[in-house]
C-alpha cells in the first residue's frame, strides 16, 4: 500500500521546477480576433503593449491562441506555423515578441484537434513540447476539445505536463479545461493555473455567472499551488460591458488572483477602459506577495462583499453593488451604501485602519470597526484596508468564520462516493489521503468500483 501511495504521489509531482509565485498577466488574441490572426497583427499588438504602458504595469505574456498553425500536421510530426499568415515562422514570431521585452505564449489542445480544428497535441505531447521549447515559448494555454471520452482528462493533461517538464525550459502551463472534473481539486498538481468555468462572454450576466461559479474556490489556490483562471478579460470591449461593469470585472478578477489576460484589440482601445487596465494599485492586489486569493465573504440581495488578505496584514476589500439591470432600477436607485465590519475581514474591534480607494489612488480616511461606502449600481469600490495599530495578522482567510464558505475537507474526501458518478467512471478511484486528495490512474482490471487489490 505504501508503495502504491508513493507511486501515485510521484505521478502527480507538482508541475515543473517552474514556480509561479504570481498570476500571469498579458494579452491573448482569442477574444479580440478569434480565428483571424497573423504575424503583422501580433507584431502590432506587441508594440502597443509597450507604447500603451501595459508592459510596464506587468502585462508581459503575449499569447497566440487557436489558429496559428498549418491545418495539417506535417509528415514528420512537427507542428509548423501557418505559412500564409505567419510567413516568418513561429520562432521569429517569438523573437519579435521577446524583442519588445515581452514573453511568448502559444496555444494547443489535449485532443486530436484544437477547438477550431487545427492539429491537437494528443499523442504528440513530446514532439510538441520540444517544438515549443525550441521556439522559445514561455507559456502554453492547453485546451480540451476533440478528445474521446475514454481518454481520461487527467492523463491527457499530465502527458503534456510531463513533456513540458522534460524539455527543461520553464514554461507556464495554463490548463484550459473549462472547469470540468472539479479542476480545483487536480489543477494544483497539474499546472500553474486552471480554468474554473466555461468561456466568458462580453455580457454582465456572463461576468456574474463566472463570479458565482468561483465562490468558495479561493481555498484551493495560492502561490504555493497555482491559480484559479476566471478566463480572459472583457475590459475594453465597449460594446458589451458598461464602464462600471468593466471596473467590477477587473477588480474582482484581480482579487481572485486570476491570470489577467487582455482580450480587446489594442489598436482601438477606449481611453477609460485603458485606465482600468493601468490601475497599478488594483494590479498590486493581484500580484501581492502573500499570494492568497480573495473570495465572497458576505451577500445580501444585490450587495456583496469580496475580500482577501494581503502581505503585512492589510486586506483587499471589494464592495459590490450588483443591482438588477433594468434601466428604471438604475434611475431610481443609482447607488447604495455597503458596510464592511472589521469582524468580517479578521480585524479586531477597536482597531484603527486606513481605507484607500485603489482605482482613485486616494486615501478615504481612518476608520474604527467598520467602513461604509456608497457604491454605484453595477460597479464596485475597490479598497485596501490597512490596520494602523494592534496585531498585523495575515493569517486570516476569506473562509474563516463564514459558515457558508467554510472549509469542508470532509466533503472533498468523500467525493468518490457521489451518486452521479457512474460505477464504471475511472475517477471513482479517487483516493483521499492525509488531508490531500490524490487520484489513481484508471485500471480496467479493477472496474467497476475500483475495489481491486493493491498493486
Ligand atoms: C475554447 C477556449 C477559448 C479559446 C477557444 C479557441 O475552448 O475556452 O478560450 O481558446 O477554445 O478555439
């Protein structure tokens, strides 16, 4: 038995020697251009990341999403860039990006084809990882389309993880499995970030839905294991979200410590949206040294409070007014007051704290016991609350003292008994051990029920 546990743990060795102490920030081509990408366009975006000041506030990865490759994998098995749209080749593309002081990201898929039906990496993990390393790739977004049901998702993702590790090149491994199979349970063993939801859309409903899917997940992520990926940003897309909604979207993605990937054409970027992306103090919450994601800590009707701890004992707090969107409701009730009490964010009664507005970069004053902010509909107040006296405690977590979101290790451990999992499903074999959850490779000899002998 001991040998079996050791084997399992070895198979799940945490992703690569590459430590990602902070979520990745950058630009991804998909939401801006979908299938229509080419060398000139990517060069322009790289130049704009620099000239608009985005690189200087931390957006460093430029990720080419789907549709960069030739439609057919060449006979020697080695992927090549699309000869028509990327005539200089992918290595040259990467060199151009790096020449601007940025990092080079690329996309592939853990199936036989990508979602847009370009060659996927299933069965070619080693070849593709070697190719990416030889092109100087720094970041791989790895999608989940076109895989047969009997190819177990953990095996497919582990195969690329191991191939990337074997290249010896530090490559951020970003899992794009749309949150399936409770990725927060296995993502930490597998990659540097894992998607928690289906694709985001440029609508307020989609932003809310994404946030709601993530409630309670912050405890599974952090600088020691990796990051919840709430999907790319729709900041800048002035057709979909109002400005206040974009501010809410960016502040909360930052608080959850999601990777922040810009998804709007930089050639045509509305000024006010750009100023959201350049909000250094909001980004600082995302990149904070403590590396603990925030979460929802209170909700009543349309009022919500999200919060998380920061290095040194301060708290990031987002007061959110998510009133329903009917235009009359907006007119009749354009703002509401929301109060955060120190007890809700693990500060002491009587403690004096400075409250700062992170978007405005302005101190709002010193407060004892609580702070009340007036928040516009579909907008947020993004705050930093810094205690000025008393204990400076960065051990508080969003789930402490909140019964609805409290840690429930027991529930994690018993998932293998859940009724909806068919008897023959390989993940029936999930095993819980020592507070951690580990997984067993599916073994047909043991099906159904995984009750076979130890190997
Ligand atoms: C989806 C993925 C998107 C984008 C697209 C490309 O599966 O979630 O972010 O990468 O595929 O085809």
